[in-house]
């Protein structure tokens, strides 16, 4: 009986300590984000986060299979100062090039006939959204098969932390998140970055 009560007392004392240790480990310092992680467009699956000067950078890419990347970035204790979407495809892809009108000229250079041209066939990615919804929230929902996409942003000096909620195909995939020059894998969801 004494042994059982000793174990129970130990659990009452140890459980909060273990929980506190987990909560402390669930966030990382901003210094972990220094430098660009190693990755290539289309040669990795996941998210890559780093800080370059005052700018935080978030990118995602895939091995060539189609995946949906979605999530949000929340700043606490401050606001986003700037926000810029990154998309190398410039949101448009020409599927079939256009053709200019064909002009037939007769003797003396006079126009005899004009045959109509054709406008290009362009695919747009209107379903992809990366927006700053408020001063404290960036939300995104994109689909990609092998390219690189992402966003860059800066925060005000009074910001205390950033919270990254990142999903691939609607599921949290913390093992697919790498940060900073050393490609550190925090393996936490959500990823919380302490700024001070």
C-alpha cells in the first residue's frame, strides 16, 4: 500500500513537470530560423521556413505528385508589417500560344485580306489563395505538383511569437517541416517561434 501511494505521489508531481517540459519543447527560438534550409524545387516534399534579415520566408514544394498545402501564420503581440506572395509561375500558364492575324498584301503593298488570329489558351490558378486576412493572420490554401510556392513577411518589433499551422493534404505533417540553415525538424504542430 505504501508503494502504491509513493507511485501516486510521484505521478502527481512528475505529470505537471513532464507536461511543462513538452510545452517548452513545443516552441523554438527565432535563432533556429537563421539561414536558408537546403532544398530544391520539386526535389522535396514539405515546408521550409527561415529568416533572412528582418524577413521571414515560408516555402513549400513537392516531389512531383499533386498535393494541397494549407494553413495559417498568426503573429501574437505584434502585427505583420509587410507581406508578399511568392509564385514563380506568376499564377498563369500558357497552354497554347496565340497566333497573330494573318495579313495578305497585294501588289503595291495594299492589304487584300485579313485572317483572324487566335488568342492564347491560358490556365489560371484562381483556387490558390495566399492572403493576409488581418494585421495578425496570413492564411493560405494552394495546390501544387512540382513547383515552389510560398510567402514572405516581416513583423513589427513588439511581436512576441509566430504560430505556424501547416498542413499537407488536410493533415498536420510536422515531420515535413524544416527550419533554418541546418534543416532542423522541430516535429511540432503547430510550430511556435519565440521572437523575444
